[in-house]
C-alpha cells in the first residue's frame, strides 16, 4: 500500500533527511519512496497505521497529515 503525506516545516535537505529517517523507522514501512521538499510531501510503501506515520513526522519536528 502506498501512502502520501503532506509535510509542513521542511526547509532544507537536512529536513528531508530527518523526515525520511523518521518514516523509515515506523513499523510496517517497507520503503520511503520519496520525500520532496518543493512539493512538501512524502510517499511511503508498506502496511502501517497512518497515525504512526504522522506521529513519526511530529517526533522529528515537523507537521504531517495524510494527503
């Protein structure tokens, strides 16, 4: 399953890396397909709870919501 998140607060490559790392650690995520600074979005593949994805983004210091 593919999930798209809208991410607020990313402003640089470090932010992208932080979001990618946070999402990759969520149980059930098979792959972080993309984290795009310009589109302010992230796409992940796997069977996981979207609330866990949003929480991981928040723990990394950003705001996320399911698109």
